[in-house]
């Protein structure tokens, strides 16, 4: 007897409402400010934007960057570079999936872009998740002007390179992901390191 077919999944835009985003950001800010909290006292990164300070931490191979508005005493937002359970161990060493949340007042100010560039310039290669918001997709397209972008199929924990462009039908497939190569990486070196075909 064959198992029942899996339900079809749709690639939909991710959209968090402003109120939900604000609540999440406020909760993280409370953890940053609480002296007994795990997020308190993290090191700072150079930001270059007056009034803003970046906090950074690494936990279990994932990277967290928090943007604080020191002048207003609040958290502007954060970006997390997640590990993906869908990739094998070889690819897990080199690929991270970024996810960002920024309060409405701080969106479209280049904060997420600057943090993605920081990660890419540091040699991290990025991969999208199965779903992506319209804003995140636009950010990736802007970054592609400065970092090599390609498309991969991620199936059964294996990566297969699809090329620098794909058809809309292929892009809509949940197994299709975008990758951005960090500084120092080529498709050949990434293929050698991850086993990408």
C-alpha cells in the first residue's frame, strides 16, 4: 500500500503585520536590556550610522545582528542568519538563510541591506528559504548587482545548480532557492565545499 500523497504547498509571500512585528521587536529589546538575560551585554559592531548601534551574537552556528536606536532607546529590528535543516552537513557549514524584522519606522533605510552586505563581505554564502516576502526578494535582486546570484534546487538535502536565471514556473517550485555568494567564493568553490551538482 502506498502512503497518501503529501498535500501541495504553495509558495506564498511572507508578510508580518506592523503590530506583530512591533510586539516581537519589543520583546527582543526587553531581553537585550534585562541584566540577567542571555542577550544582555553583547559586543557591539561598527555601524557608521549616527545614533544606531549593532549588537551581535552567534549561537549554535546561527548569527544574530540587532540594530539598536540608542537615541530613542529602542530596538529598530534584527536579522538572523539561520541554519537550514533541509541541507546536508557539508552545505550547512557554508550556507545561511537570512530573515529580518524591522519596525515600520526603520524599514526602507538600508539597514537589512547593510547587514546582509556585512555577512557576504565576511565570506558567508546566503540561501533563501522556501518562501520569501516581496521586500526580501527586492533586496536580493539589489544585492545581486554586487554579489553573484544563482538558483539552486534543494531536494533530499542535495543542491543542484540551476543557473543565473530560471523560468517563473521553476522559481515558484518550493525546491527552488536563490543563493548569493559571499566574498572569496565562486560557483566552483561552493560546489566543491557543499557537493552541489
